C-alpha cells in the first residue's frame, strides 16, 4: 500500500506540473488502481489504506470500504484498455507533460498489482493497462523515453521478473518504431514482418470501415422487415420521444427522465436480436451512443463459478459493450440463485454508472420476463419500455422464406411453396416453434437436398442451380414414403388391395388356413397406412 501511495503521489506531482488539479489526478489514479486490482483477494483493504492517508476512508466500515473500492473500479475499468481521461486531455491539448503522465500511470499500475494477494490475472491486467497508456501517449510509435526503465513486477509466482515492455519494430514504409504487443527478452519474440519481395515491409491490407448508416436508413431497414408491426410502431415512438427530448434540452426546458434500456418479449425467431442491433445503430445516429455496437450474451457469460467473481465477470462483460448495446438473451435465467442475483446487482450498478454510454436490452419469453423484471426494484425502475414481438403468421413466414431464398439467388417453385405451407400448417405453435428460424432451417435443408439432387449432373444450367423443387423441401422420410407409394402396384378387381396387404404380411399364406374372420384383418392395416400417409 505504501508503494501505491508513492506512485499516486508521483503522478499527482506530474499532473500539477501540467496544470491538472491534484484531487482530480488522485481520484483518477485510485480508480485506475482499483480497476486493476479488483480481482485480487483482500485488495480492497490495501487500496483503502493507501486512500486513507488523504483522509478519504479513515475510520470506514468494511462494507463502506468494499463499496468505495468497487465503485472506483467501475469508473476505472475502461482505463485498462485505453488512455485515462486526464491523459487523453493532455494528449488532445498537445501537453509536453503527456509522456511523463503516461509513464507515471505505469507506476500506478505496477503498484496496484501488489495490492492484496497478487495473482497472475491481476498482474496480466496491470501489464495490459500500462501498455495501453504508453501506446496512447505514442500513437505513431515509440514508447516514452523512460519507458524502458519501468519498475519491476511485484513478486508473483510464475510471472516475469521485469516489466514486459512492448518490443519496438518498424512501421511499414517509414522506418519509425511502433508497439507490436510482443514483450521484451523475457517474453515471446515479435512476429516476423511480411515483406514486399525487395526486403522492405509490405503494406498492410486496408480493411474498409463499415459505413455508418443514417437514422433514416436504419428506420427504412426496420420498416422493410416482414411483419413486426407493433415493434415498428414502438421503435418509431421511442425515436420520436428521444428526438423531442433532445430538442427540449437544447431549448433549456426540463426533460423527463427517459430510460433508453428496453425489454424485448417474444418467442424465438421473431427478430429480437436483429432489432436490437438496429437499436444500437439508431441510438448512435441520434448521438446517444458513441459506437452503437451490439454485444450479445447469456447467463454463462455473466455468471462465474463462485461468489465474488460473478460481479467481476459481469462488469468485464459490460465493459465490452461500453458505447453500445448489451443484449442479454433469456435474461430470466439470472433468477433463482445467488450467483444470478449477484450478476443482476452488478448489472444495475453498471447501468447507473454508465448511463451515458451503455444501453441494456433484456429479452426472453413473455411471462418469465415480466416476473424477472418485476422481482427486482432496480431493474423495474430502469426497464420501463417493453416491446412485444408477436409470432409471425403463416403468410409472413412464407414471405420470409421467399425473401431469404431471393437473397441467396434461389427460386422456390410454386409446388414447393404449397408443400411448405402444408408442413407449416401442421406444425404446432408451441414455445419450441422457431418462427423465422423455421423458414431459414427449411430453406437450408432444401438447399442441401438440391445439391445432392444435382451432384450427378455434369453441367447443370443456371436455372437448375437456382430452382428449388418440392422434393427439395420434403424430409428424407417423406421422400421415402412417396417413393414406396409410387412403387406400390395399383389394386385391380382380380387383385384387391386387401389381398395385397395379406400377401405382404404373410409371404407364404396357406389357403386352407384362411378363415373368414382372418380375411377382415387387412382392412385395419389399410386404414393405418392411410393415416401414416396423411401424417
């Protein structure tokens, strides 16, 4: 803890030289340290002891210390992968003290790794956080001049004896150094650099950035989706409220407390994930989220194997969604045990601490979702908007099938559509029904059967390659039944169907043994055959 106090004091000195208030620098440093050490057992007490010297937590109870520690960790988690707020300010203002401040942050990271009982995980987190600060301070390459003499690691079993500073290698084209993420002599060697054939580094391939869609484009995509009329109305209404709220704020008027978090209820395959992704883009277009990406998770990505670690795992998952949307499918699975409750409590806190850069959408079956939200006051107060995704009608599912086929350059024949409608009408609409996935699955199976049907055709035409026939949509069992039916001989007056069935059941009948009562048995067998064909 004395090591952390020393590191924080040194950082505060650099901050004051750069014109940053000491208290702001100290608060940021302690949040940075807490975010690094939060997974270490008993780190909170050491962190609080370092904080107590400034009078912050003197005489606090244990629960207050833990609350303050994890609050600080929540504020500092984003600093593990990018520049801290004050370092970013120094970089944006081209301050001459930015490099020194970044290096001082690495001292804080090293000291934080010694809090509590250091683990390999905490040590690795400290290394990554320190490297993120150094890289931010030298975005065009090159570590700060004094980054090669960083403090040693805390004594942690299995970890390298010195700080793993990034190995420097030339940037393509200009010979300037850059950080590759490889370590120094204590770690793995840097990956070889590809060349263009003349010894010079080959230019890295440019990956085109995905174009940012406008609000009108995103709403048009939503409106073009098949069905979901209620969902479309709700989303348009949400957009209108948010737009008016922004205009009221700009006019200096009071604004109601609008929540951006949403509850999606509906059966599988009704488009919940697709609409959630659109919501991220819409909020980004409205200026409510900086990136708008969608991070889709379920219980397994939020809950750990034992208490205490679930909060950390949930917080780390939330951190991946900062700037965008966290989509939790089957969220009601977090109910009913203390691990799930710990995840929910952490989720509520994350939603509060990052209300400006995190939107959470929970989804699942209607009835369990209502119970899940209602049983936790923290969730009920934040999830005020519920959007219901209704099951698709048969016509809408057929339209989805046609749309998916057209998108893949396939033509579904009318007899194939008629057969698909028969199968659809006979399928129970229970919770296992897939809605849009029902159409997708049948289309994918039909494509596979078409490929098998054409594999022996040496030079199929484009029309054959595009065409999906009724037989392509029939299951293997249906095809087998149809083949047997077509191969069966037609009954005649001389050879009635009942006699044929008797012959099938008894290959070597004894004519003398056929009593009148036995001759009636084939009628039942014929009825059973018809029922099987109808099924």
